[in-house]
C-alpha cells in the first residue's frame, strides 16, 4: 500500500526504515479511552517500540509526551510545513539531537496551517508507513475509519 512521497524531514531519516507502530485517534475520545492510551504509550516506551503519529490532538500530544520520556525512536508526522531547526519547540530539540525523534512533513511546504486535506495526507502517510496501527479512538463514520479499507484487521487495534 506504500506510495512514493517527497517529504521534508528534521532528524535521522533512517528511523523510517525501522519497524513501527502507527498511532492515530479520532477527534472525539471517550474518557474511558484516555487512560488506556496513556497506559499503551507507557508500554510502548518501556518496550522501546518505535511509534509514528501525527500527535496533533491533545490526547495525541499527551501520548507523544509519554513516548519522549523514553529512549526509543519516535516519528512525528506533521500535516503542515516543517519547522526550521531553530523553530522546533525546545521540548523536542534534545530528542532530535539524540537521534531518536524524526519530524517529517509529507505535505507541500507552503501549507502553514493544518486543514482537512493535509490531515488526510498525514494520516495516510502514517498508515502506509507503519507495520501495525493503534487508534486511541476510532469513529466508525469518520475519515480515519474510511482510510482503513484494505488493511488487515489483525494489524488494527482500537484502544477506546
């Protein structure tokens, strides 16, 4: 299902060659799923699993925070133009310098704000470049669910 995409990157691009789990979530997350997502992120961190995600929503950003407390690789896929190295928030600079955080942008570098189309490109990139897919929440009528056609069910896990 992989497609060729020109991406902008900040960090160690070879992290894309690692086995990885994609993490995405629908916008609406039931409260019962939040702790499951935090526990999952902690487990991935403790196991040293490479996780790739958009980390856009508050829940996804929390998952990123849990992951970056570890030493395993993390790939953050933006749905807008890439920061310059000086523009990266301080909280993420050390992980980039340590070679364990790769930030990529598979969208046009003229896109300054996330919109529905750029979010779809980002989500498709995560799905196409991950070996397994974990969803914090999955709205059966949402855009993410529509993207799962053709992906084997044994590669999909929904936490909440």
